[in-house]
């Protein structure tokens, strides 16, 4: 079974996303919404887990603990990741340990603003080069994993980019099989981005640099 984990915090689009997943994903699945909102949201068609830890990466790990599937998918809750790609990713996970929804492989794209796109490209290039990853989009928030990836790996999430840590620890150290599929990354459907070309975005960029350093020198 597929477990779809969606971390949120005060996310107005979540019910529309759950409905969209139900319509577009043909495989047997469960949806787990890991919530750090100020008030408990009313969500139909998904299991709600109130996050006890801090940070998006740790929210996903709490979702994994609460899940039942042998395949785990993480995706954003704001509509930036279209569920239409999930069945394609499922068809590939049979042959791989990790399947990444990528903006930067051939056929992928993003409708980010130019400043945000430039920053994202620069960070992605730095991470791939510095950590020696043969991956075009190690900072993607849309990825599918075999459960064994989480069972066999000690993770210490910092900030938003759990995939980056997983790819380094599993892909580079343990030779996990990783592939990427092209996706169209959308701007969030409603509300305001919590991370962008602003102070929050700069803080997240700093966390990415720090995590890359810690991973490279065996401190994470």
C-alpha cells in the first residue's frame, strides 16, 4: 500500500488537495496529514496526526511512524505538487528505492518567479556538486521511497529538505537506486508561501548550506 504524507501548518488548500489525490491516484493508498497548525483543521478523507516535534522534516518522520504502507510518498500541502504524477512514480518504485519528482530533469519545469528560480537553481547546483550527488533536484519536496529507506537510515532533519539528507546517506553511502521523473512545479494555490525570496527563504538557504556541511563532514 502507498502512504501519502503531507505536512502542513495553517494550510488553507489541504482539503482540496486531499480530494484531488483521491480523484487522481488509482492505487490503494492512505493519506496522512501531519499538522502543526494553530487550530486543529477539519480534514475529510485523511488521517490527521498532530505534530509533536518541530520542522517539516521531522513532520514527515512522524507521518512515517503513523503510516501502514510499504511505499512512502512525501508531498507539499499547498498544491505545488500535482498528484497526477503519483501513479507514474509508483510504476518506477518497483525498480528503484527512491523516485524523485524533479523540476530540473528533461521535461520538468517550474513557474517560480525569476528571483526565486535563480536562488533555487543555485542552491540545487551547490548541493549536488558539494555532496557529489548525481541528482538534478535533491531539494525537491516531492519524492517516493520504499519503507526500507527509513527503516535502515538514521535521519536528523534540519529545515525543509529531508530528501537532501536521505539522498546523501542512502544514495551515496549505501548505493540506493535513485531515479527522477519530470514534474511541473506550481506556485501554491492559496495563501502565502512560508519560504520564498524573503527572510524566511534566506534562513532556509542558510540551513541548507549548514546541513550540506554537516553531511559532508560526517556531523549529521
